[in-house]
């Protein structure tokens, strides 16, 4: 079936218009397309059938190669313990035992691997077995070399699966971006819970310097004021002189106990608070305390809100509860961390260096594997992965990818959807 990305650029541009509904991607052709997409799909089916017709199948289900009286049948067997190549060679219909067979695979990106063959005799019949497992994906260019009676015979064919070509312009328009795989650190974290609290060093209860009558009040609860701004004017009882009550710092008026004409008495006239920074205070229980210390990085979150900070203080609970309090300062100039909010913290308790990791956004489920998609030129192909440690951003790769491989980070699900739509074959 034809890939959406392999069509005419204008058609592909329209095809890349998509909707996300109930969490699923729907790639849709624009209505002005008419039946062009259907015709392209029909043409793709026809091409597939032609390819299958070109490859003759042998009695063992493998691909046949002929030259003169020589015939080689090569099959990729996937129902054994590990996928392997098997071959049968005949000369004028008679089995050939004295011949050297080599199969070389060239994968996307230029990596090659050669398989030598040895004769096996089994109850199910005799065949030549390749020396080693054929790793997924089974997508490669194949070269078959047969040395028989002093002559070398060569055949070639393509066996591509899970591969799609996307022009740079279309990939850019679809938001498909890549980056090279390489080393990095995985953060092992401990999850703790707590709440946002105001910074008490930024709260001031403002009183009159001398007793007197409040002549004027300039602010109300909720007003934002600047440092030095006049909040009220007081007439002293003793001197009858007037003086100003000013803001000691910039912030928000959170309480007011002052009204024009009243005596100041012995009380705070205003409460001023600055919430540009607040503290996240987390409860650290005895089972966690051995892993938590000051200076550790912590990601504070509430839903989609996230902030990176570090633990500044570890103090005993003031209520006699069996936990400690870990305090981390939050930049709150945006106003998103309101005191009293319940928050989650992921404390980095250990950083593990790994020779190879990838962005979590790059990992997709394809067939029965967790995969990523590599990019070589304008071609993209899936790579099954064996994964290790993971944090909120990256995952360690144990096998399936090499350092320097260019892999898709953003919108890799578009490639997955395109492969699934085109019915990426797993036949050999």
C-alpha cells in the first residue's frame, strides 16, 4: 500500500491534516482530493503484487535464484528459537553439498553483516544453516554469493519492511524532528508529597510608628504596592504632626485593619506579603530520610505545572509528627504556586551515567516491540529496543540503537500511523 508521505507533495500536505479525537490519531485526506488517494492506494496494491510475482517461491517456502542448472532457495525462518537463514542448493535438480554460500545483509545506514552456511542433517530433511540469528527489523538489502566448482554466482534483492520515505519539506511541515542518540544521565528519583507555603521572610505586619488618628488610607486588600509607596497618613496624638506609613517592600496587601478617623491603637494596620517566591514543604518519612539530603535536585509538580529547584533545608516537624520537612524554594513570579496548593516532588537521589539514552517521546509501541524510528537521508525505519533505566525525560537503551544514530523525537507517532495504514509487511 502506498505511504501517505510518498505521494505528491500537495496531496501529502493535505493528508497530513489530522485530528486528535478520543486520544487516537486520524490522518485524513481533504475533501477536494476526490478519489486521488483511493487511486494511489490501488496503484500501491498493484505494485506490491508485482513485487511478489517477481520472486519465485521454492518448495521450502524460500526465495528462488537460478543461474544455468544451479538453483538456490533461501528462506528466513522465524518459527525457530531465533530467526535464521536456511538454504537449499541443487544442480540439475540434485542436492549440492560442496559449495560455499554467503549471504550479506546491508541495513539502512550502511551496517553490514555476512552469514556463512554449514550443512545440517535432520529428521525433517537436510539444509544449509546460516551462522547466527537474523535480528529485527528484517529490513535490508540482500546479496547472495555462491561459490561452486570454481565459479562465483551473485544475486541481489531488497527485503524492506517498516520503512517509509518522507521528504524533508513534508517532515518539517508535520513537525517531525530528530536528534542523535548518545550518552547521558538517568535520574533515579524518590516521590514525596507536600504543599506550597508562603515565605515568612516576605510577610510584614505594618504598624504605626506613633499612636495617632488615621487621616487617610490609600490601599485596600488585594492591592499590589511598590516599596516606599504611601499606605496611610497618621496624625500623631502628641505632636499633631502628620507622617506617612509606607511599604517596606513590594508586594500585595493581604490584610487591612485601618479605617479613616480611627485610632491606630496597638495593632498592625496592614499585612503585606510578597509571593514572588514560595516554599514547597515536603513530608519526609523515616523510610525515606536516609535517601534525602540538602542540595538534591527536585522537580515540583501539580498537574501540568512543573518547576525545577533543589532542597534547601531539612528540619524536624514542629508538630511532633514522625516525619521531617524538606524545603525547596520556588520561583513564583508567574503566580502559579499559590500557598496552600498540594504538590508532588520528585527528588533525584542518584544520577546514573549511561552510554546510550533517548528521549521518552521517541518511544512507540509497534507490533510486539517498543521501538524508535531512525532517519537516514529521507528514509525512516523502526528499530526494536531493549530498554533499561528510565526517568521522566529519558530512557536508557541497552540494545537496538547505536550512538550517533539519528532518531525521531517529535511526532514519531505520525510515522507509526503511516506504517500501520500502509500495512507494513512482515513477510519474507
